């Protein structure tokens, strides 16, 4: 059961994709942000 979400910001989101189970690979949004999401070891969804 997912209870909540956390959104974090970084200047180099591509480095975060290394060595994790990626849900959504880094993608540039129309407004200029680059976002991605992945699972942490406890299967929580992390979104950058």
C-alpha cells in the first residue's frame, strides 16, 4: 500500500538512473524539467 509520495530535485537526474530499477527513464518535459522515477530497495517510488 502506498501512503504518500516525495518529489526531489537535482541538477543531474541522469546519474540517478545508474544501478536502480527505473520505472520511467529520464525525460525532458515541455516546461524544461527533466524527470525520472525509480524504486528504492523497499519498493517505494522515488521521483526526481
